[in-house]
């Protein structure tokens, strides 16, 4: 893969975005191994913009690592300052999972409450059900899981 070419303005923008980031990949004494490349690739897929810390004292070695990573991972070299390397690659489009289609927040249900006397109309009630609750067949709202109580609170009661 070839590395991405950026304009100086784009590079400057990515440098400013990377300023507050912590290094997510560390290159130790073994140098640039396959495991390091794999981790850097995974971090680029997850974050897009990453910092890599190299524990080598030789500047030429760090510069060679920087270019090698950029070439092999198809990323843009943003900055090499001291022992920190900053790389950027556009994040791939993620496939939607089933959970992303769910609507967040409470849901409202209309429930018919029939009167015990036969001649009256049923009463229509709107019940709000939260994410941790369920609606029973009788129209009651119940928690789906019992609330967790700590051991200390259980011993106090």
C-alpha cells in the first residue's frame, strides 16, 4: 500500500487534533515487529488518528519506522516529534449491527383497562416503559431484572 498524501493545511489540522491524544501503540526494544504493525493497523481502524511511542534512542531508526509504518499501513505520516509518531488514515465505514437500529429511550404503550361492570367502556391508559422495564399481560409495568443491591446495603437491612 502507498501512503496517503496530504496538503500542509490538512496535516496541520490533524496535528492539532492529535495534540491531546495519548500513545496507543508502543514500540519496544524488538523494533518494528509484525505484532506492532498489527496493533497499529487495528488502532488506525478504530480511531483513525493515532500516536505511536518508540523507545529507541536512534533518530534514524525512528524515521525509518515512521516511513515503513506509513507505507505498509496505507496511512499518512502526520508528525514525528521526539519519540512520538503520529499517523492518520480515514476510518473505514462500519457495517450496521442489529443494535444500532433500535430506538433509544422510553416507549409509550396504550393499555385497555376493562371495567368490572360489563356495561362501561374500557379505560385507555398510556403507560411509559423504560429500557429496564417490561409490560405484563395484565397491564402492569415491572422491572425485567431485579435491582442489584450491594452486600453492604443488604447487611444493613
